[in-house]
């Protein structure tokens, strides 16, 4: 019988398709069944000898006990891959992959594309007869994928993230570069040029475009950045999407890209009844994302809500950069003590808030000029919230009720 590891969205969808399966998750303490006749089992009941195949949920770390016991472990990408699979574009990187995927999907929808992967629908729910799949692809999925390969691989910049999951930044980087070793001659890759000399690059057989900035990438594809409305981090996302579309269609559609609307919780500005500026950047779950947000408000006094689960990454590089800004930090979540110690070390004003509501109550008393309250936590949300979206929603709720 097929075994599924984890019971998140991807495995729940797979369970519908492959039932009956054995599904193992730490949340199951006693055996039960779901409505599709799948067995929902605690991990201690897994027997590798009785399992024909193990498909792993992308978020489960390689240190999990069943990963170590599995004999036939694959990703969902590998399970659904075949020579008849749709033309595929994989988009990865530390920040911006969701926005870039959404932009590319909008630009290519007339070409018969469907998007999914780490956003929207898992690939098991995508039409296998579609002309094209555009997949936001996480480092977790790449770690477990050994057969499936993209026709176009677009890699946004990589900065430290998910260190506790991968074990090191080197392994995180290796996961991001892994598809290059699987891809074939008639394929394309867009890669930051800092990786030019990496062994994965030397093994790549297709056509590769290197870039070190949004401007350089735009020049390589003859894209006029003056015709693009997006700025900051979103500029690279839009140019990457336009570059992907140009490889496929040989067209650059400025009107369509400029009609794209950024998702909620990404540098989303709003004002309270007193006219004070708040910014919901809850999706900033790593250092680089927060640094990008800080640049936008560098001319203001920033009250920065920082913290959560730092995923094994030291926030010291971020705290050092805060010396460039007029800023006061309000530390929350699991990494509160880590942030307080670093702010003390680098003489950054910092308040021990512990949770989001307390932080906003303190900011309400401190908000005496035309500055900005910025929720850009540089950390994951799961220590106190079910998702970054919920964190952002509570931020708005609390801010507007001050």
C-alpha cells in the first residue's frame, strides 16, 4: 500500500486520488479513517516492509523518523512526472517566488498555462492535459525531487532561510540549484550570477541566463524597466516573469504586467482613523524580505515589529543593518530574547513585547510623529499563528482598533 507522510493540503489532495492509502502524521495519536477510506495512523505504526511507496509532504524535514525508515521515498513532483507531462516552468528563490509565479501565470494564461505547486493547487489537482504548468517550487520539494525536471527554471536570489530544516545554508543552496543537474538540453535557466562557478552550473546542459540585478536581467531580455510600474523587490519579480514569458512567446506585454495586483500581506499599506501609516508585510519571513521593506521607509521613523520563529537563522545581519535607520524594534514570538540581546549588543532601541497585540498597544503610545508601524517580522509565524496570513489579519484588526 502507498504511504503518505504528512496531512497538509498536498497530502489530503493526494489521499483523495490514491485512496486507500496509509497516511502518517504526528497529529494522529490513534488509528482512524477519513471519508475516502484512507488509514490515518500515528508514525509509530509505520512498517517500511509493508509500504510499496512513500510520498512525502514538502514541509516534513529530512530528520523526521519516518523519512529515515522509508525505502521508496519520492516527492509528489516525481510521482506525477512522465515523458508526457506538460511543459513546465519552475520558479524558486528565497523571496518573490509567489508573486513571480502569479505574474507569469497571468502573462501566459492565453498560452494554456495553469499554476500551482507551492501555491494554489498542488500538482495532483492540475490538469495533466494542460499545455503548461507554472509551479512555485520550494526548497523542501526540491530536496525530495530526483526525477521530475522543469523546461524553464527561474531562480530568484537566495539568502539564508530554513536553516533548521536543511541543516545548513549550503544545503539550502544546493537544494535550490538541484534542478540544473536534472534538466535536459532543450531547457532554459535564469540564475543569479553568483552561482556561475558552482558544480551544478557546470552540469547544466541547456541555455542559461545569468543576472546580478533586475536591471541586468532586463537588459538581457530587452525589457524597458521605465515601462514597468513596480519598484523595489517587486521590480525583479516582474522582470523575471516577463523574461519567462519572452522565452515562451517572444513577446513583452507591459500593459498586462502593470495590471497585476500584489497579494495582501506584502508591503500592504493602510491608515488608521488618526491617519497613522501601518504596513502589513507579514509575508516577510526572512531577513532579506525585511531589509527590502525597510528600504522603502528609510525616510521615516520606523516602529518595526520583529520576531516569530527564526527557523534556525541568526537575525544578527538584520539587526546590524538597523543601525542605518531611525528605528525602534518591538520584539515578539519565539525569537524575542534573541532579538533583545542583539539589539542591546548594537544599541538599537527595542521593547520586549512578546506578542503582536502587546506590541501594537506599545506602539500606540509611542506613535507621536508621521512615521510608520511596520510588521515585517523576518520570521515564520507558526509559533503564535496558523499562518503568515492570520498574523497579518490580526495585525490589521489590532491596529485599526487602537
